[in-house]
C-alpha cells in the first residue's frame, strides 16, 4: 500500500467533492462488506479527576466543569453494561478511564485486568483507553484479553501544544508503539473542530499513514464543547470538511475501520448519511460517550434502517487473543 504524504493527502482532499466521495465509496466497497456498520459501545469506568490538561476534556482536574469525580466502576456494573451492549447489537466494547496512564504494579490497574478477563468472555472485541502505557502494562492487557487499545493523537504534531501541555505528542506515539509491540491492534484518530486548520487534520492523517502496522481503526471525533473547558463555545465543524476528511481517510487507509465517533449530536441525519457514503463504517452506540451526549439507540437504529445499512455481525475472535 502506498504511504501517503501531506502532498498526496492534500491532492485527494482538494478534489471536487463528488469525485472525492465517489472514489472513497469505491475504495470502501473494495475492502469491506457493502452497507454494513459496526456498532461499538464506550463506557467510562473511571470518571473525572484526570491530571492532564487536555483543553477539550470535562474530566480534567484543571478545569471547573461541574463533573463529579467517580471511583473505578465495580466489575458487576461493567459486566451488566457490556451484556446490555451486546444484546443491543454492539460487537466492540470499549472501557475508558480518566487517568494519565497506568503502570503494571498499580492495584487499580490489576482491577481493570480482572474486568477485562470477564468482559472478554462475552465474545465481543474488547478495547480499553487508559492513557499512557508502559511496555509491560501493554503486555498484561494483551494477555488479559484486550484486542484493541484506543489512544488518539488528537491533532497534528504542530498544533498539539495548543491543546495539551502536560504530555507531548511523542508520549502518545510511545504508547502506541508499546501497544503494537504487545500485539494489540491500534485504534487511533483525532478530534476536529478545536481551532486547528484543515492542513493540521491532514498532517495528523499523514502520521497515521506512517504507522507500521497501519491502525486497525481510525475514530474521527467532532469536538463536543464542554462547559468550563478552554474550548467551550467552539462552533460546529463544517459538514463538508468532515465528509472530505472521512473520504480522504478511507482512501489513505482503506483497510481501517473509520469510526464516526463523538459529536454526532451536532450532525444532521443527512450529514451522517454523507459520512457513511464517504466510507465511515462504524459508530459508537449508546446514549453517552464517556461524559458527552450521543444519539439514542432508537435514533441510531432508525437512521441505519432508513439508509438500508445493516449491522456487523460478531466475528470469532482469534484464539491468540484469548490468552
């Protein structure tokens, strides 16, 4: 597969709109079952009190957002949520904790490992997002049954310091490398609508194109401005810019799931339909994404039915991921 540079990505992105999305549609059909969307559920298993200063995040302890700090969710509650997600059609269950990161000796991390072991018995893909990882912590997550690790790069290397100052872009890349070395797949994307330029978005995509192996999934989040954060009040992303980015991502990384993630409550049904046509083939499903609102289950089902989009069936997990 050709590794795309900023120049080649910009050439794709700047094509006439209908030419671009038609080409992206063809790339999607060449690599994926047509008219099929994977449903994923994301649960916050530890909310608030994070020491990082990510400017978009209501869970940061640096900002007064009115969010109550919660301790690690008990195993039974997580299992009940996972079972409900599976019953509603989700084939991927992601657990997120508002931590700077974890180390292999931390008692809370050991609790997460036990939760992962139990959730993995349900037969869904198990994804976690816990912040920065040591190589050993990554190995332990893999052994417990984690199939994918989510660690977004958020934005371009050049714009990154405008969004986060308590860790670096390289810190993110180091964690992703630990994930890959441990044998987990990488779920890595970004957030748009934070004040970055369209070129920043393409520079982020250029970095993703340089991963070896390529990311298994690329979540594209639209900023959900949270009260009390520095990015509160940011306007919605232009829908045509979003669709162009999804189409360019589909062309650049044709074998990755392109996940239409946070911010869908700010998109019209028609806008979401354009995103699916352009190559998005996964959504986060359920009423909430960590602390942000998400379209309701019934609304999503109605939209998918209206568009004639089916739901990805559960896939047998490789035996190598079980232990």
